[in-house]
């Protein structure tokens, strides 16, 4: 029997995992012409975590998933669907969803991969939310994971990008609200503008080229991610507040009702500008980029898990999520905890 559309999706468990190897700004000073001071001033990052050789994105996702499953106190066999968000799958294809399913030893359930980069977690949350609201699934595992360090240019040419990113994973277990209360995902709001694709992208590999992989592309550094930092900064500072306001308006709420804002951890200056644009006290903003860097799709669930485990987010709190990234895509979600 299908659930009523008033059914809300609740977060039953959270978890995150980062690889043990810590890379500080001082470590990066040894690889390129940069400085701890320069990185701190422009991003707020002090350190990040990088995987060792042989560790893939699906490995991080599985560890985060196991922690979320344990936190939810559920039997993994009761999971109906996996939704996975990443821009850095272990392979060109398939995505990591099926690898997570296999490594967890789950049955032949569906596995959906979402490719929306820094906005990936909220986009994936919107997908999972619809399955649960419609009654199609009773329990969804949502994982967001990234290994960025294996494809960064750690030379002077790539320093503007390579100092920003870290590796990590976050996961949540989602299920319908069975108690009839007001808890759960209130709404998700997704936006995109593909006119800005070249401002934040990894140009190669591309099936438009024959052959797809060419030595010249490697020599020219076209397999490394590229970003127009000014365009990204300006748009992120504008679009994330807009998305949060849209979510609040859709639910008849005001910014004063928000207890916690978890923005995508792209740059601490952006997070502070988003707070300023929303006129929300900085104390309500969850910020952990100083310790993890930008973990792309994984940044929001990592921050969410930390805030929950620290007791910062409590039952009844209104949590706003917002992200901005490559595409350009941006999004927001409201969750009544």
C-alpha cells in the first residue's frame, strides 16, 4: 500500500568516514609555491585527508555507510535502495552505487548514482525523499563520497585548486516517519544553469574525442579540474541564500526559524558570506572546512554527522542544507529533526 504524500522522510542514522592520512598546508608547501597563510586566508582550510594508493571512493562510501547503518540500529538486509552521489567513481563506469551494494553484501536491490558534484548530496536526498514519500521504498541508504586527491595537479600550475580538496564520505539512512509527527524532510529545491559549465569542470575525458584518452590532453593538464574562482565565488554567495529562501517560503517559515545552517564546505569565506546574505547568526552555521577541506558531495553529510554526534543538532531543530557547485547546480533542503 502506498504511503500518503504527506509522509515525511526522516534521517534514522548518520555516519561519516575520512581516510587516516592528514595533509596539512605545511605539507603542500613542500610540493608547490604556496603557503599556510595564503591557504588559510583564502579558504579557511588548515588540513585535509587524502587516501593512500589503492583506496577508492567506494571504499570510503562503504565505511561511512556501515557507520550510518550502525547508528540507525537496523539490519542492512532491510535496505530497499541505494542512492550514491559522487563525481569521482572508482571507474569511468559503472558508478559506485553497485559497488557499495556488493561490498555491504546486500541483495539485488536498486542502486542509483547521482552526478551533481558539490550539490550531489541534496540532489540525491531529493531522489530518496521521493521514493519514500511515494511509498515505493521503506528504507534508503544515501551515500556521498569523494576521492579528489588522485586527480589534482600538485604543481604550481594547479595550486589554486589542489589546496582546496580533501577525500571523505558521509552517509544517512532514510525511512518514513512512522510516528505521525512533524519530523523529517520538509522539502528539497533544485536549481541549475548549464551556461556556466566551463567555469567549473573537468574538461577531459570526453567521448567527443576520438580516441577519448590522448597523451596531449594529459600533457596540457586538461584532465585536471579547472575553476574560474571569481565566478564560482560570486554565484555561490548569491545562489545558496536564494535556494534557502525558496525552501523557507515554500514551507511558510522565516530565517529566524532555522536552528542550524549546513552549507556545502567549499570555502569558509563563502560560508560566511552565505550567512551574511541570509542574515543568520554565524553561531548557527556548521563549519568544518578547516579540518576536511572541500570534500565535494560528501561535505554536507560529514558536517551533518559531526553536528548530530556532538549533540549540536537536537530533536525538533530545523536544519537547512544548501550547496552550490559545478554545472552550475545549487540546491537547498529543510529537515525538521
